[in-house]
C-alpha cells in the first residue's frame, strides 16, 4: 500500500476517481494481469476511501471490475494468459508432500486439504484457545464474511498436530503450527524443496489446500455442493463450483458417461423386447412379439 500512496501523492481522497485508480494500477504494474491490478491497487484504495466515507470525510467510491476485453487486451500486451485454472491438491499429493516436508509444513498441508482452511487462518490459530486435540477440533479465525468457529478435524490431522516438536529459535511458540506468518523466504523455499524431493508438481498452499478440498469433495467424492460449500465456508455453492471444483480427466469422463448410458439403454431395450409377449388371437397362450 505504501507504493500506492506514493503514486497518489497529495491528491485528496474526494478527488480520486475510479479512472485514476485504474491508471495508477496500470502504471505501477505494466506487465501484471488485471487480477494483480485489482488485488494490489483497486481493493486497498477502495477500502481506504470507503472507510473514510463512513467517517464523513468524503463520498464513497465504486470501481467497476475489469471487463473481459480489458483482461484480453492486457494479456496480449504482456504475452501471457491470466485466470489460468489452479491445479488442486489430492490425497496422493498431500501424502507425498508430507513425507518429505518439515513436520510443521506437512501437518499444515494435511490440515488445509481436509478442512478447506485458508493459509492466513491456518497460521493465525493459537495453541491456547484455538486447539482442542482431545475433541479433535480447532477454532478457525474469521475470514471472508465467516465468523470464528469450531470445526472438526480428522484423527490423522489431530495426530499430526499433536506430534509437532516444540520449535527452537525465533519461531512463534504460541501458534498451532509455530509460524507467525508466511512472508519469510524460508517458508516458500522449504515448501518448494519438499515438492521437488517428493517428485510432485509445485502447488502453492492455497491450491494444495482450499482448491484441493473443493475438488476432493465435489469432483472425487461426489458430495453435494451445498454441503461442501457449508463445511468449506464458501459464501455459496456457486462460488465453490465456479472457482474451486476443478474438472479432472477432461472430456474422457464425459465420453465414458455417454458410452455407459448407451450400453444401459441397449440392455434395457433387449430386455424389454424379450419380455414383450402377447396372447395369440384365440387366447390360447402367448407368443413372442
């Protein structure tokens, strides 16, 4: 946000327009996607102005989302597609990662994959007050409109958390996973190292965890979207289906479904014909149609 403030300079909040905000985003990140513009510039500026409005200092601001044409134009300009679907985690990925990762990172990956928790929530949980291993549950911090709440965890997750050794050095001993945050270079270097050692593709925490949860519940285990959205704390089943439930196997599964349907229909027709018998004209019995 500091860089954004330097770009805004002495401009009063009431004089900032939506067009100006978008121009600042383009100027600051000329080679970034519109998603980056939105996240790094539009969201924080809009938040500050609207907060100031609530205090009576200025009018609120409404900044329209970037259009599909704006996204395509910026992608062409930077020579790279944006909005590429994330690859989700799976049981195979998580177990392979856990086998090679630092125990804290391995337990985190397992926790996020099986609960759908976000990385920020995961790191914020404290051992005193948020952890109840006896009942196999944790208290998840509030996020994205969802309140703080207790959620159940698998016995394997409770065991992994309970087995974590007390850390040495500067690691935060109050947190469940002993990390104060993910900003340190060590965090992601170790995450990448574990992926390489396990021989699995690199998946960032959000993809391995929350995207993995969405795909595991909806696509692989066929849980109904409403239940998965509730337990994964999405605002709606639509958000879950649109963003987090990733199709797998491509068109092959669709073709196989049609093939199975065709064979079932053929079988039903054959059975129907063999059972379709009618009486002869004199009513002395039946004969095949």
